[in-house]
């Protein structure tokens, strides 16, 4: 058992852009892909993911000083530090529950495939931590391994099933066939997105508003470029932070550069995965003729070439800062996790058919929820982070704006600790799940007209 734990710890010591391509390369060998194509696919995947990590780090290095200057210039007081998702991943992989969660989630996926309750091969092992974090939080409060694993399993089933329902959205909006979106942080929001769209469709006037920069000729063409929106956001943020003209223009160009690089990296990931997913479907469908229409679940980075996703995420960044300043009960200022808004809003934007107006409107209550939940969980996240050796300034608390404030995980955490309000929400979740299923069936029928 100790040897197994050491192997798992070593494996997860690799960066995601090394670990996932290795998994894909091994999978390619198992399904007997041509060695040259397999290596090239893995390399494209690695380069694409590494490019996104580099771009996001560059983004954080440039935007953090601006947000810090904004806080100092305006005399704001936000005692909870948004340090991004890495401490949450560290909490998870350091927890005893992580080593049991990996085989548990693999087993769940295999059982769901065997029983035809999913069409998704969930190979995104790195993002298992999104499920296991709920278990780690429960273990940190109740010391119950059983409840922690039950919450982990529940979120795994929930997300794997919803991944099925993202595949038609991905194909319709991006042209990528057989690709589903894997992380709980984006796919888990699909029922909310469907419910929000259902509501907007019943509001006269608002239901007709549309801005889709991903479609040629949609709106003012220059505003369809994420680079242009990046410049505008940089100017607004730099001005609010009291930057001089030199720093303001540099910040704007830096953000524009990130918005240019991200879709190129996302496209590279898609190029790398398409031949693998296609070959995987061929092999499984040949050996198991009834297993048709299979999907491979990947991180949302695979669809970052979509202009509407980039635009919606970028527009929500200054909106999130504005909400944080006025939201009662909030003690968190978005900082380290701000770039994550792009991937978090991805599935919502796909469900909205690339309509940035709808995606941003859906993002406003979501961001408010992120802030309040992240603030609420900050003491627990801080305590657990200290147990894994994180250095935290005296008297400070840490959190992660989006991943620490994820409403689905927060609900599951309280559901499995017996919170009566979390239990009362179950009928609403069931209704949204039903609407999501109807949306999926409609999307499938559009792709396969009689």
C-alpha cells in the first residue's frame, strides 16, 4: 500500500501538461495507434496545455499588481486572500482520501460504461481532484472517510453524466466531434446554464438580445476580437488602479497578447486529441458494437479557441471585481483565480450558443455565489492548507475565488454532512437535471435530423 501511495504521489508530482499527455500516449499505445501519430498527438497536447499554463501565469503576473494597486489606491480591506486553485489541489492530493478516490472514480466510470449509463470515457485523471476535494473537506471536519468517499463518488457520477450532455454542445459550437468537457468546475454548471437559458427565453425583449463574436459578421467585427476586449479591460483596470499611461498601455497589450495566445493553444489541444478520440471510438465500437457514440472527456482548455468563451470570461473579470466591492458579506477580492473565469464560463457559453450577453448575465449571480462561498469556506481551507505546509501570513486567511467558491461542491459538502437546506435543494437540482436532459435530447436531434 505504501509503495502504491508513493507511485501515486510521484505521478501527481508531474505538471498537468506532462501527466495528461503521458496518459494519452499510453492510451494511444493500448489502442494501437500509429506510433508517429500517437507521439505527435501527445506532443501537441503537451505543448497546448503548457502554452495555456504559461499564458495564464503571465496573465496573473500582470494583473495581480493592478488589482493590488486598486486595493491600495481605493483604501479597500479584503482580509481573505484569493491565491488560486493550487492550494486546493495540494489539500486534496495530500489527503488520505485522494489515494482511494483514484481507483474509485476509475471503477465508477467503467461501471457506468458497462451499464450504458454514460458514453463518456473520463480519462482526465488530473481533474479527479475536483471530486476528491469535497471528500477532503468532509474528512477535515467530520473525520469520516465513508462520508468523504461517498461525496467524492456522488460528484464523480454527477459530472461524468453531465459530461455526456456537453458533447453535443461542443460539437455544435466548435466542430470537435467526440469531445466532452471534464471538470466539475465547468461541466457541473450545465444544469444552471440550461435553467438560466430557460428563464431568459421567457423574458420579452431580453430573450432577443444577442452578441456572438464567434460567428462571422456577428455584431461589430472589431469587438468580436478577444484581443480588442483585452485592451479595453486593461485600460479600465489600469485606470481604476491609478496607473500612469505607460503602465496602463503595457497592461492592455499584455492582456491582449494572452487573449491571442489562448485560442491558439486550445486549437493545438483539439488537433492533438481528435485522432486519439476517433481511434478510441473505432476500437471500442469494433469490439463492442453496441457502444456507439462514445466521447472522451477533456479539460475545458480544449475549447479555448472559441471567441465567445474568451470574450465572456474576460468581460466577467472587471464585473467580478466590481461585485466584490459592493457585495454584502463578501471578504474576498478576486485575484489569483480571476483567469479561471474563462474556463468556468465555458460550458455556460456553449449552452448559450455563443451568446456572450446571456453568458455574462448568467455569470453575474454565479460570481456572487463564488465570492460568498469562497469567503465562507476560507477558515476551513486555511486550516487544511496549513496542515500540508502552506505558508500563510499571521492572521490571514486564504481561499480560491472560483474553485473555492464552486456552488456544486459546496452543496455536496453540506449534503453529505446532513445540512437540512442542502437536502431541501434536491428537488430543484432534480428539475434542473431534467431540463438538462431535455436540452441534450434536443441537441442530439438537431445533429441527427430524421
